[in-house]
C-alpha cells in the first residue's frame, strides 16, 4: 500500500462490486460539493 495525501479535506467512499477490477487495482470517483 502507498499513502497518498490530498490537497483538500473530504471523504472517500468505496464499494466492492464484481467486474474487471483485479486485486490491487483501485477504482474511485471523487466529487466536490458546490453551492449553486
């Protein structure tokens, strides 16, 4: 494992699902909430 620090605070939520992702791969989606 490698530690990676973001330049902003937040929360990363992840969920395992069947697919082409192999052990050791990391797939995530990051988003930023904006006021509109």
